[in-house]
C-alpha cells in the first residue's frame, strides 16, 4: 500500500515531484598545467556549459577534479546534460573524463 505524504513532507524529503536527479564526474588536467590555466578552464566550463544550461556544479581539485552536477532548480538532469558536459571536457583537453549514470542526488 502506498504511503500518502503531504506536499510539504514530499518537498522536505526530496521525493516524487521534488526528486533531484544529477550525476557525478571526474577528470584530470595534463601534468604540468599551471594554476592560471586551471582557473581559466574551470571558469570556461561554468560559463560555456554549466550556467547556460541551468546546471549547478559542486566540485574541487587541482590537477584531478571530481564533483556533482545537478540543476539549479529542483528537477532532473538528462542524458543530454551528461553528454554535453563530457564532450566539453574531452574537447578542451581534459584526461580520464568519467561521467556517472544519472542518480537521485539525495537518496543514492
């Protein structure tokens, strides 16, 4: 039997219409990449791909980066988002680019 939950509780639990689907990613800059170049590339990733597509990125690194991507608003990333980010990273010289399958960022 299905549990009936109020809209407020569904929102608080991030379920049903408030579920958020995202993906994780990792990549590596070529050895010897300077900090200024790393800053430029990460800023460019955000300016060219993340912001224009309504995505949000939470990640960190130096030569090796990893992070999480979801939407800026409550919602679901798509396979197109995954492919867009992956293609940009590969086209801009990043190494060992790995993009996960989509998953529930609150419960998986």
